[in-house]
């Protein structure tokens, strides 16, 4: 996933029980909604990380 710039689905500790319930109940609709929400959040975090990384790289290159 990372090589094609897709975020990982990270199951947070506070969400673990609900996630397991979705899986155990085979609740595809709720699991899909959960995954979409979390992947959107992770995509935003990834983009911010990339922007910060590039800004730091540019700064380092221009201040050597």
C-alpha cells in the first residue's frame, strides 16, 4: 500500500472492540463505513507528513 501511496487501515485501541464486532457480525456496511472514515483520516495524515518532509528537505538543501 505504501509504495502506491495508499494509507494503511490503522485500528485504534479505542475502536478495536467495535472493529472486532463488525467483523464477527460480518457487518460489511458498518465495516466499510468505518474503513472509509479511517482511511480518509490516514490519507490526510500521510499528506501532511509528506508536505512536512518535503519542506524539511527543501530547507536542509537551501541551508547547507
